[in-house]
């Protein structure tokens, strides 16, 4: 039976950062990383570029075999975890292998959520969550003339942009009244929507797909208002869900994801979780939440790894802060913190040139969004995390947020 002092299930940002953190504290303990993916680790953010052809699949790896050899880590691809026996400290894989561990990290990430649309299970669909998904979508684009995208979130819009730039006629169906509703307010979203419209992408906002049927070599999607959208290719990008089904019966506490404390520990002894699968503290509310972004995965993985290795200088996790930088058609939008909030906060907007939205509570910054404006994620993020009192410089900050923020941070750091 293979065994490891540290067994890491998953191979993306959270698991890789946990490995780095473990090795900073424990240079000798055996480590193994098992993953269902067939490829060396890569970032999901590269997938749209694989679809477009700007990045080659064999050149997107975050780490290679030499890295794992140097770190003394056994890398086990094509091996999906199927069950956890926490009492005996064993993880069974799809290959039939059973790994024993002393300490276990669950970093299995998330998988595409398939909406309950009638007929969707009877037609050919594409998703975009893995490198193989990206390669399959790119291959399908080569023979398609039109595409329908279910979902107007980040994944759906990235894909829609690539499909449109490849010459396909693209339609996006989003059940909310705007694109990117979880990240931007309506005014910011409208600028993004206008950009897609100017590039020929049809947006069906506030509309829901009710059924899908095969038609010739493609599909026909019926909307809740009776309209029918036809296409050669159908991409489902209706969100994601944490990969936790394999943990049924393990005794681990599950809610929307795996519930963890501020050191990423689960309720089971010697079991941690990090990344998209972990339901950890939210910075703004103090409640637990799923925040599926790379900076959060990295921070959680680092916290878990240090705690697993017994780092006496460990700083507890401060809470996740949503941060999204979205680039589209050569333009850029930023969303951080409670950027789309409206209740119990004060909102200041500026539409001179680009668009800027500043969200404050009690003279403290809690959210910021911009489209086509310069930004500094580090400065804005620090102002939010440090809960800096902006009352004394309020007018300057509202007029010149980045310049004022940089000055405040430089003074504070001194």
C-alpha cells in the first residue's frame, strides 16, 4: 500500500501552494499529490487562451516533472479520489490504489454545474473546466459556424469572446438581467455588454433556457419567452460546484463545500481542505463562504500547508476577499470586495471616461469596481483589508482613489 506523510488530493493552485508551504517547514517528510487530471498542473485561467490557440496545451504547465523530483513529491495523475476512510487514514483512488496518510489535504476544486434544462442530457454539450475541455472546444470550433453559451459569468463570456473572434455567430443566454451579476453592478455590466454587442455577440439577458433538442448537426434552445436559438455548438457555463460527492459517508462536515476553520482544518482529525472546495471565512461577513478565485486558493493552500507541517509562526486565515480582473476585447474591468453591494453602504460613481464605483461603509472602503480605468488591485485590496479610515481624506479619495490610496499606504507602511 503506497503511503505518504502528506497526501495532497488535487493539483491546482491550492495544492501546489500547500506543497511549497510544507517544504518550507518540513524538508524531509514524504509528500504525494494525486489528481484526476491527465496533465501536469495548470491554471484554469489559461483555458480560454488554449481555446483561442494563443497558448499551446503542451506549454501551459505550472510545474513539471523536474519540479516534483526536486521537491521530493510523488505526482500521481489520472487518479481520481473515490472514497475517504478517515478512521484508518486511507484514500481510495479510481485506479484501485489505496493511499495511507498521516495528514491529508482535500483540494479537489470544482466541476461544471449542469442546469436542469429539459433535454440537455440528450444532446452534445461542451464545458470549460479542464485542459481536455478546452482542447475539445477548440476542435469543435473548427467545424462550427454558430454557438450558444448558457451562462453570462466569467467562463461563459471568456468563451463567447473566443468563439466570436474565431468567426462564429455567438449567442449568450443569461437568466439574470445583466452579465457578471456576482461581480459588477448594472452600469459596469452594461459597458461590458455593449462591448460584446459591438462584436456581434447576441445577449439574451433575463432569459432562461427551458429545453434543448438536437437539430441536424446542432441544437435548438427554447427560451422562456418562446424564442428559439439555433447553433452548431452548445457550451454550458452555468457556474460550478465543489467536488465533494466522493466524500459521502466519510463523516466530514459539508455545507455548500467542505467546512473549515481559520487554519483550513476540517472536523476530521488530520484532514484539511483548501481552494474552490473549501467553505472558509469570508472577510466581509465573517461567515463561511465559497470564494472560487486563485488568490483565495493560494492563500488557503499556504495556510493549510503550514498548519499541516506544524509551522509555529502560522497566521490564521483572515478571510476571503473576492477579486476579479476581467479582460475583454482589449479592455479591462476590475471588481474587488462588495463591489455590487447597495444595501447599508454608500456608493459613489464616476463615469468620466471610464467607469468607477466606490462602495464605502462608515468611511471605510468595502468594495471597488472599474471598467476602462487604471487600477491597482494591491492598493485597493489593502485599503479594504486594513479597514483604513478614509474620513480625513474622503474628498481626495473619491476624486483620485489610486493616488490617494498609494499615499495612504506609503505613509502607513512607514
